[in-house]
């Protein structure tokens, strides 16, 4: 991603509002933007979802095919996650090889899913040591207005929960639902000087000193964490963020499960 400069006067405005517990879009520091989504939007995919978080717009597709297991996990399926940041989504995105940002987004989404045990990998084994199902999770950013980590995670969860394994296509029996459980949502915060705020917009991200993403499962357990940007987080910052993430994950999970 090309370096994007935000005017100092804009940064100061965002900080001054945050000091009062406000933001440019009238949210509180702990509020998420509006969420809308639809599933089964790609006819050629085994599962798919498109989700908007405010103006951030993400499309996710899931494909499966038989493959060989990893040598150290011969009775388990494989999950491979990728992310595409196209120039149409934001002026700072460039075409070409995957950027550091796209790799980081894919890894954060993948880690939350993997470490939570959302996918039953053993149920994706066709023949131990010989053949397993490979799950390809592809994230495409259509429009970027901040917080791709949480938007991409939510869209991925929706896509996976609506995926069917195409066994009949490969002569491996009848199709069946992808063996998934749990909804390991992520909550992302940015720190502006001494203030934490959730679900940052692009201007808030560009103004931030540090970023912190937490993956929380259905039981309120922390499954993964990611620190970003060059600034630091204090011990108290982390404790406060974890406490907020636990509480906020309940509402966020309900919103994507029920569509309300």
C-alpha cells in the first residue's frame, strides 16, 4: 500500500473529538458501524458472502478440492487463506504481488479461524495419509474505509458457514455441509495518543499510533491477537482492549448470526 498522508489538522480534529468520546460519524469510541451482508453471492463458489461495515465492502469466496495432506497432519484437511487489495478499492492500493497489508489481513483471518478450532479439520480427511479436502478462502476488498481485519473476518465466517463440500463433483459421495462450529469474531482497536477506539475508519487508522486486533470465540476465550503500526501499547491498554473485546464480541456475533 502506498503511503497515504493525512493532514495534521485532520489528525488533531479526530483526536479532539475522541477526547470528548465522539467521532466524525457520531459513534462512541466503542461502537461499530452499520453491518449488512448477503450470502451465496458467487454461483461458482462452494460458499460466499459479501459484507459491508460502514463503507468498507468485502467479498469472500470459498472453494474446495481434494489434495494431499501435510506430512505432519496426515489425517487433517488444509485451510489456505488469501487476500486481494485491488486499486479500485482505495487509491493507496497497488496492483502486482501481494502487499504486506494483504498478507497480514489473510494471516489474521486465518489465525482466528484456525486457533479457535472453527473448522473440524479431521472431518475433512478423505483417506488418511493420501487424500484430504483443501479449503481455499479468498478475500477480495471492493471498497476500503477502514478496519479490513474485522470486515474480512465476518465475511469469511459467513462464507464458511454456508459452504457445502462438493464431494459428488469428484466422485466422492454426496455433498455435505462444511464441518464448522463457533463464530470467532475479531475486534480491532486503534490507539490515538492515549485513547482507544474500536472499528476505526480509514482516517482514524491513518491517524493512529498503534493497532490491536483480538479474536474472541463464542465462549469469550481469546484465540489470537495481532499488534500493528509502530506505536506502543501499555499493559493497561491491552487489559482494557481485552475487556472491551469480550463484551463487544457478544453483540457483534449476534449481529452477523441474526442479520440484525
